C-alpha cells in the first residue's frame, strides 16, 4: 500500500505541475464569453506575464472534518503579504536557455541573484490539536523571509516562541545563490537529474497542448462574467470539474505517462496493477470535486487585481476504493464477516484569496540591516561529512568563501 500511496502522490503532483506548465503556454480559455469579454481575459493574462514587480496579500484556509481521533474540525490558516522584483531577468533567462547549456551552475546562481522577494506569513494552527499533542507551540507562527541578491534571510525574532533561544535573535542569511553554484560545480551529476525533470516538464507541455482545444476544455471548464459592467473591474468566475477531467481517457493517458516517468526518476518500478489501482484511487478522490476561481480584472489597466477560489475534497470514494483493493488483496473471506465502518470519510475544504497591487511599482527590496550571513561552506562541509564525503577547498570564490570559514560577505567587504 505504501507504493500505491506514492503512485497517488505522483499522480496528483503531475496533475498540478502539468497544469502549471500549461498555464504559461496555453491561451486564455473563453468558453462562451462574448468577444469583448474574451478580449479582457486574454489581455489580462498577457499583461500579468509582462510584470517585473508586484505586491500581494494572501489568505488560505483549510478546514478538515471527520478526522480520526479529532472531536472537532481541524482548521488551518495562512495569511500574509509580500512583494517581488526582477521578474524580467528571470523571464529573459527562461526564454534564452543558452547560458544554462554552457555553464548551468553559473546560470542558476545568476538567476537566483536576479530575483528579489519579501514575504511575511502567519501560520495559524488549531489550538485544540496543539493541546492534544501536548506541545507548547503557539497557535500563530510568523515567518519573515527575504531574498536579496541571492541571499535568503530569515528573521528569528518572531520565531522565539517556537525556538526559545533568546541568545539567537535578529536576521540570519544564507547565500543560496553561491551555495547552489558550488554544489552543482562539485557534483555535476545533480544536473543530470535536473535535466530529467526538465524533460518531464517538456513532455507534460507537449501532452497539455491537446488541452488547448476550446471544445475539449468545455467538457470540464466553464467561465462566465458575473458583474454588471458598471464598476472599474470585470469579474469572471471559472469552474473546473476535476472529477470529469480525471476520468477522461486523454487525461488518464497523459497522467500514466507522467507517472511512469516520475516513478522511474525516483528509482521506483511500477506494475500495471499498481498503476491501475493508483489511477482508480486518484479518480475516485476527485469525483464530484469542483474548483471555483473568481478573478477581478481592472477595466482600465488590464491587470488581474484579485483571485479567490474554493474547492471541497470528499475522500469517501478513495476510502471505498482502498477498502475494496485491500479486500481483493487479502481475499474475500477475510472481509466478508467484518462489520462495515461507521466512520464518515474525511472532507477537506480549501478557500484562498490573492490580492495584487503595485503593478510594476513595488518598493525596492533591500537586505535587512545588521543581518548575520551564515557561511554556507560550513553547512555544506558538515552535510558532505555526514555523507562520508567532502567538498574540500574546491569551492568557488563566491560570497563568504574566504579562508576564514566564519567569514561573511560583510566581513570580507570591510576587511
């Protein structure tokens, strides 16, 4: 059953990643919209892909009911805000892959150094669950993260209730751009695995091209304009029937190909029986699942100002399929006298919202003052030492790579 679980995970991951790959390449779906409304949706998708900077606010809520050993629903929330800049450089690099072919380690490092981001997230955990686990963790945990010039920073001050280390406070950074460059230079075989993943993504894009046919998509997707046209935003509601999508022969063929590729990349073999069972459970899980997404598009600037949506996942179908498969594996005699389970299957509800602002005018993102940049060489040497190897002194001369293992970029600059 562990392998079946892995197959289901890979199937659902392929489903999400395949949709993500297709989002950039696929034209906007207009369904039965008027020509004018279709132009608004199409133009908004194009305009959002030209942005170099943006600010956002997000709100995500998970609500799970009928969880075993839990008397009340389990609620989990994520709220936050942030901004990012430098998307133009990332977009240019992805369109011109020549640098990745000549020196992939340097290209990836440069890509990380070109993109800056600032994010604050608050994770709200269910108090009842925390109490039942006997933990002293707070119900709200705040993460403050920045990425500036390839260095990732984390503020430990709001995490003190979790780490409880008053002597370790303030901002700490890790030069991930140069760390990735050193790792890929010292272990180029990792690039082979990355290339395999990239090829898988290309295969996914090739498969998803057939899903660009409006008549085909209309079987699973519908879109309508819901505002009255009098305001400064146009509101469009899109619904996706995931159950019907998962049941279509075309989608199942694509998923099987992707699953086979992903399992092989992980060094796993998969039998036809396991593949069929994984497909059946995934299909059952998505039966009746309707995803609703609402977009507000500015009628003047053409940008998407907000996106919010919801979905409900009832695991009853998957639980029934798992029960049946276990009965087949153990033999009918082992389960025919067993009483039927009276427990209701878990139901997961997800709602999210994203509000965008500062289109191409987000504030400059700077490194935190007085931040301590951790020498990543020590981290890598420790990891490689645990693995029985070592990267020695053959690291690149990136930030923090002086002879002093505790040197930071700030210390080198001042020295």
